[in-house]
């Protein structure tokens, strides 16, 4: 690949993710009722207090925690930390009622308003983009089996080096990001490349935690999607590939068996058939 990523740092990526969160989602946090804030804040603090008492935490350990928390903020890595180690449980609770497709975490690198490609098209990519060509066909329906014409399928994923456009330098703005609109039968066809496994940024505060705890930083290869249609719940998911060594120990704990694809060889590289069933909005 011709792209140069030497200056892609955790701090720069984290700062971008923080600013994106502030612009896209921060306005919604003010509506949380005081009763819920009181309940949840107290119970989280009680859980922390319990851990301190159980393991006889020392002042040196406490100060190490304070220093690390400060570093997370300075590196702009709160979106990364929360999305990697917390979001999968929030997603599990928020979607446990669903009858349609399983979802999973959004992660910190979603960007709205990606270029529209119609019902059939290719994601924007560089001429020398690395990765096996991948053709993905599918259909969007409601839980009653009816086609959802005009459903929106948003796709984004990392490049072969594990970097996302708009969060790392020297990558075209909308590289490997696109939106598709299902046809009258709810069908779509997407041309992209198969992504590669990658490590989350390790040169910032989250990387220090990973090193100190002796964990790995790997995420299995995955496609990010958001699927939406009027009158139906938004579905956010990641789709994975069989045989990836980190499907069973994803650092973000986001892999679900229902989200593992079945790619087949094709004349254009690989082909997958994977559709979506959306739940009607609850009244």
C-alpha cells in the first residue's frame, strides 16, 4: 500500500474519537433522570469500594490508578476504553428483547453521512487498496418477513493496516466507508475488500493497561454495519470471518456466533450472503 501511517498515534486517534463523540452523541446525555444517575453512580462506586476492600488496595496502587485515569483523558482515549471494555455489556442489555438479527458494539470509529452508493455499488477505496475483493449480497426484512424497501445499510471498516479513515492520517476521507439503500425487494449488493485483524492503539493509556495486565490487544477482522428503516429499530452490528484466531478472545468481547460469516470463493475474490431482520419499533 502507498499510504504512510507512521504518524498514526493513539493520542491523535483518541482525540478524533473524543471530538466525534462530542459532536454526534454528547447532546443526548443531558436527559438522563437524576434518579437513574443517583442509582447507577452509587452502585458503580460501591462496586469499586468493594474491590478495594476485597483486595486490600494500597496507596501506591491507588495512585497508579489515578495517574492512569488522568492519562486516559489526556490521550483522549475514554471512547476507546469504554467501547472496548464496557460497551458490549450495555449492548447486550439494550437489545436482549430483539427477535431479529443480533447486534453488537458500535465502537469509537463510526462517522455518519458516508457517501451514498445506491442499492448496488462499491465502497470508496484507493486504487491499490490491500485485501481480497469481497462481494456482499443481502436482503433487509421485518420480523414478519416483509421486505424493507429503502432500508439504509451503512458500512465501515479498517484497512489492511488496521486504520480507519478520519481517525488516522494519510487516508482519503471516506475510504472504506459508504451507505447503501435497499431496492424495492429490500436487497443490496456491496463491493469492498476483506478487512484484516488488527490491534487497538497500544501507545496510549489503554496500551499501558494492556501491557501491565498482560493482555493482548487484538480484534478479529470485522465489518461494521448500521441498518435502519422507518418504523424499525436501528441495528448496529459487526460481522466476522471464520477461522480468525481472535474470534474466541476478542479484546472487545464483541463476537457472537450469529455474526460469523460464511465467505465462499468467487470469480471476484470472495462472496458472502448475509441479510438483516429488523424489529419493529416498540410502542
